[in-house]
């Protein structure tokens, strides 16, 4: 059995990603994930001491960029437009399974 | 047995910012609109949409920080807090973990203790969920989704509920002075989460804390702190241990309950939101903001004393709310003597706020109306009693005092005949008091004046009535 | 033959009144009717609306109100770009019936320019893949050999252009998704500098790398499309202000553009297991550039072994968060379960395909408590190192020349055999996305089997003009 399954890691990650694996898929998925993690692990070899992470490639030093908007009202959607794609609606509301 | 415990409290105060539009899109932030009508693809988390930060949010958040002596971070960034829940359409909340807009501030309570502010960060509010009894499902309204919030996080510096309330009252005043928020607990524009633990008196080690949510009034906060402290004490005294958890206060039941099931994985996987480049706040920008901060309560109070000759005690109360202070100042600016204005506000104004459990923000009486009301009273067109009645009527409705007086015929009666007839009637109907008065009891006269005023519905001048009574009884 | 014209040639004839907008459109739809069953370039066709729009555009062209180089040109758009009133699936069951209430900025700009939106092209689900085989609606076949993949994820766009099922198309490129299918289908594909084209309305896969890019028959069309869609957008805080850039005008220099250009060719690219025919195309392109007056030189770029794992760590991390919104609550598929959590699980488990789930699991892992620093954060640091090596290279060279993909179009089904091996094929393309730099895939010759092979040119940020100029020089016989 792969280590990611043994240590409960696969279940934890599935819970975070809100994905379910059928019993038959678990073995394969676990092994595959382990293989992928082992592969991406090689970035650990590179010495990055003193290197800052790079989150954003083009606006990193741009102070006057298009980063902020003015506090001005912009036309939104109509109620119908907002709800037109809803899997379930009732009156003016989206309907979702019970949350309480 | 016999161990003494000390309560240790830290707060997370969420304040909805008074911007016109949401934090990351141009939708209105209005309260009470029809469900799902203040939404757009961005705040509905539709595929392909991107957040763009509202400049005003940075300004208001930094202003609050500066007023609380915080350091404003020169570079501030937004992070995603990932968790699935239908009130958040993206299933992540855009908040700030790594580089919040402000850090390391303080607020000194009027009794002298200083509460340290750990940080202030900006984030988006969530939509509203409503339980449908009939179908057993939940209805969602996303109008509130994306309304800007700041979260003010204090250090665990409080030792009692009273300190917490004192802090919140001062904080609310500060934020109102900045016009950064409505600060209404009931409407949720001010929300307080209480982190509470207890420790043995004198011990350095903090205990395990719980986080209390759903506190909708100062009263509930006070009570929840007391009850939670006792609950933790009982557990420790019984040899148990406190679990780190979030609890929901039920004010009707007067107790709290754990909010989430324990087996649920809680791992928010915070990471910098790649859609929002870091915001660079220059020294010049921060200084401009600082120079534009409005006059705060302390300065205003001192100025009221100096400029208007208001007594210190009155100045303290008048500046307790920016809305009260503003009504005072704007009325005075219309040429009304400060003393007259402050008398009304200190007496009737504070009484009405107390009795009606009103927020000063909701006073509807305009400075112009107020000034006319005082003028009518000064010119003796209305009596003091009528003035009070009109003030009360206009206070939370904003109706025009002159129109009100005219519409109800509340002008002071100058009709000698009518007055005389009324006094005669009062004398005839109160033989005992008349005898008492004639027998030397001065007090009885006051009673007769009162009876006459009552019969005149307050629309007579008490001095005239007294003179008339004396005249008719001095055979 | 109308269909053989480039977009620019067509619009010129439309302006001159030699070809009608409806006539061009009908020719395209006839072509689609002939080829679509075999190739499957499109997920959704916009037939009725397109005809109506064509008539409107014709009126404006005839009255001189529309004079631009895209007026009346039938254009296809990848199905991860939102189109108002036209369903946008992102190649997923999850969004099978999703109809956006708004247009992506790139789409809106095309419409304003008078381009006719003819349909939404097939793609790997949520742009995750490089063969258009992870699409929930079936794969797209390569027009040059129907047993082979069109590449991906913008396989539908590239195949549609190659098969003349449109005059030009928009794709999106997060790790090579415009360039690689362009190479496999023998068309031109450009990934602009990050921030050049607004991402508003582009359904996010990896927000810090996604860019919209043109897929065209030639370099001039590419410049025309880019000029149309580029520009600052107040709805995208990562879009960049660059005033008055006309990429088409930059091409007036013609062949002399290559004169004196310094071209670097990373030595590592020859050691990474690419097919000889692919490498030969690169060498041939280098020789050609030299003939045109450029200086070419092999050099060691460095860190090339890290680009793929760094890319997948960051891309999957961001994707795991970007795709959380697909939960069956507000739009898209809902598979009702017992209660809220079960509904989330069922909806996402049934709504997403295998490749997407694979990446979401890796993404949740690299962001999760205890692993964030060693994976996600580490990858962001390596990303900066990678950018440093490229920035350094651009101190010595104007352009970097290399392969697009290790092979010409692979046989269908290859990508699914070994997912990790499929990822490795992105080795030449992901650097441009990690660093934000612009890169272009240009058809350059054929394999012995007659399959097109492309070469890739990469430039420093915002040097698209130079990229296009060199591309034009290289593509001229």
C-alpha cells in the first residue's frame, strides 16, 4: 500500500478538495499521487536560500499599475440574470442543501 | 479547591466599511435591498471573474489603523482562505494573512489601561443564509457577499467583560468619527468575536481558548463572557480540559454551543491571491491620509469647552457620538446660543436616546429644524412644555417643528378670556387646594398652576397662569 | 477560394466589397459541415446569431462605420472564454449548461472590431492537458492526420484554423496551450506577456500564468488579433497599461527585421529527449535566421530540469483554489446528495474528469498545512530563480529559439497512458508562463510523415513586436 494512503494523507487531501474516490480507485490514485509528489519533490534540491517567492510576474514592482478601482457604482446583474444558471431557485433565492 | 482563576480575553472585531461599492466589484453595499439584486458576476463568483480592489477600502482601513496608532504596512497583499460553504460563492474568502494593511496599534481605555491591537486586515463579507422550515433547505442571498470588512484583532489584553465593553464603545466612537462604518451591532456592521481562556491567578501560561460568535449586543457580549468564563472554570475544576473550538452564543438560552463538528478537516490553505497584485502604499500616501484625519473626540471635546464654553461634563457627553456632536455644532453655527442647544441635547436628547434605545446616528432632527424650534421657544410662541413635545416628535422622525406646531395648533394661547375662564374652572373644581392655598400653603398654588396647564394642554405660559391665579384668589 | 485567404486578406476584400460578410461566413459553415464530424473542433456553434451579426457588420462595413482589419472576419473562440448568452463549458460536464451573463474582455474587443463569433472550440477540461483528450465532449483530431492529436489544451482552436473551419481563433495558454497545438496543427500561436490581454472572462486555471493568445494562419493575422485584444482592462488588476501599441504596424519592416538580432539557443534543449526531426527544425530555423542577418549562438540556460515540476506545483496549487467554486450551488452541475457535504462530493466527483481531479489533488496537497513551505512556497522561490536565468539570458540575446514540443502530433490516446510522462512534454513551453514572458510558435517544416513541426521564439517581457518581426522574417520564403 502506498504511503500516502497509509498515513491518511490521501483521505485528508480528498476531503480538502471535496472529491471522493471509490474503493477500486484508491490504490491507483494513491500510487499515482505518490509518484507525482516524488517527481515535484525534486524542486527541493535547488538551493533557494535568500530568494524571495515570486507571486506575480509583471506587476511586482509597478506601484502605479491597474491595481485599484474607484469607489464607483457599476451596473450589476438583474435578478433573473443572477439566478438563470442556478441549479435550484425559489423566488429571489438560490436554494442549497441545508447548512445548519 | 480554592484556586483563583483569571479571565483572559482577546477580540476579533469585524467592521463593515461605509463604502458605496463592494470591496472587489462595483455593486452597491446598501442594506435591506431585494435579495440577489446587488450582485454581479464577480461577487457571485462566476467563472472567469476577477477581483479589483476598491481604493476607498485601503483608505478607510488605513485611517482606522492610523487612529489606533498602528503602523501601516508599505506593501499589503490579499490571500485566499479556502473552505467550502455556500455563503461564500467562490468557496474561498479573500482576506489578508501574511501582509495585513495595519499592525501593532493600541487603544487606551478612559480608565487608563492600554489594549494592544495586533493587526487590522481587510476582507470580504459573505452572503446570507436562511433556513427554509418547509423544505428543510437553505436559501442564499448574495447581496452582502463582497461587502468590505476590516477585522481588528486585539492582543489578549482584557481581563473583564467591562473592559471589553469600554473598549468597544471607544472603538465605535473612533470609527464613527472617521465615518468609516455605521457600527451597528444589530445590522451586523459591527461584529465581535470573543476569544476567551482562563488561567490561574499570577500564572504566565495562557489556557486553551474558545472563540465565541453570534454576539449581537453589548449585553450579550457581557453575558457570554461571564457564562463562558464560568463554564471553563467548572471544566477545569472537575479535572477536565478545554477544547480549542468555535462556539455559538444563544442569547435566548443564555448559553453557547460548539459550532463545527470535530471530525471536519480545518485547513484553510492560505496562499497569496494571484488575481490581486500587492498594493504599494507610499509614505506620501500614508502622510496625506494622516493629515486628512478628522478631528477626533478628544480634540473636539477640548474645542467645545474652549470655543462654546460648554462645561466639561457636557462636552464629554456631547462628543460621545459624532452624530450628537455634529447636530450640536451645526445648530450652533446657525446662530443659536450654544447653551440653549446643549441644554436640549443634554436633557431631552440623552433621555430620548436612552429611552428609545436609539443610536445617535439615527437622530433625524435637522440643525435647521432644531434652530427653529429653539427660536419659537425663545420668542415665547411655544411654551417649554410644547418645545419638549415637539423636540421628541422631531427627534427620530425629522418632521419640521414649525409645521408640527402649526398643524396641531400648539402655539401659546394669548386669549385672556379663555385663560381666565379656564382658571376659574380650575378654582371651582379644586376647592380643597384653594382652601390650602388661602390657608398659607404655597405648594397648593403649584398644583393649581399644573391643573390649569394641563387643561390648556401646555399651551399657556406658566408665569401668566400663576399671575392670573394669584389675582383671582386674592380677594 | 475564400477559405484560403488569411484574416487580413479577407477583411480587405470585404472592405472593397469583393466578398460579403455573409458569404465568407457561409463558406466557413459549409466547411464546418464537411469537416466537423471527423475533426470535432467545436463544442458549440453560434450559427443563428453569427448570421444575424454578419448582416449587422456588413451594414457597418458598407457604410464605412467599421474599417478595421477584423471587420467581418469569422473567428472561433476557445470555450473557456465567457460569451454572453452563448454557453461556455470549459470542456467540462461541470459547466455543460452554463450560459455566462457577460462577455470576456477579449471577446468583447473582437466583437467591437466587427469579428463574427462563429463558435466555441474544444479544449482539454479546464485547460488541463496537452492533447484535447480530457475534454468531456470528446477529443479533437489533427487535420493533418485524423489518427493523431491536435495538441492542447487549445486543440479545437488550432485544428479549426488549420482545417479552415474559421479564419482565426483565440486560445489560452497557461503552460503552452496555444503554442503546442499550433505547432501540432501547423499554424501560428502566440502567448503574450502576462498582463497584455485581460483575463476578465477567461475561466481561470492558473491565474498567475493564464493568458489569452491568438491562433492564426500567419504572423500578420497574429499581430492583427493581438492588437485588437491587448490593452489595460479595469476589470483585471493584473492587466498592464501600454499605450498605443500597434503590433501590425510593427511588421512594416519586413525581412530586414532579423538583421543583427542576437538569437540564443539553449544547449539543454538538445539533451531532453526531443525527436530528431523536431531538433532539426530548430537547427534549420537557426540557419535561416543567420541567413537573414541574425547572430545565432548556443548557450547554457540552466535550471531547465526544474521548470516542469515548478510549473505543476504552482499551477495545480492555484487551480485547486480556482476550481473550488464549482460546487453545484450557484451554477453548473449539481448532483444532489444527502446533505450539503455529500452534494459537494458527488457534484465534484462526477462533474470533473480524471486529469482535473489529479491536478486538484496535487494542488490541495501543495497548499495544505505542513506541506505549503516545502512545495508551494518553494516552487515560488524556484520560479524567481528561473526568471533570473531567463532575464540573464536576455542580457545577451534578443530572442531565444527552441522547440515547442518534443515531438510532432502524437497518436490519439498517447497522453492518457502515462499522465506524468504527458506532463514532461511541457518542458519547452512552461518557462514563458512561469516568468510571464512572451513566446510564439511558428510552423517550420514537416516530418517525414508529413506532420507539421513548429519552432518557438521567446522574448523578454513586452517585446512582442520583436517576436512578431522575427517570426515574420522566418516565415517568409
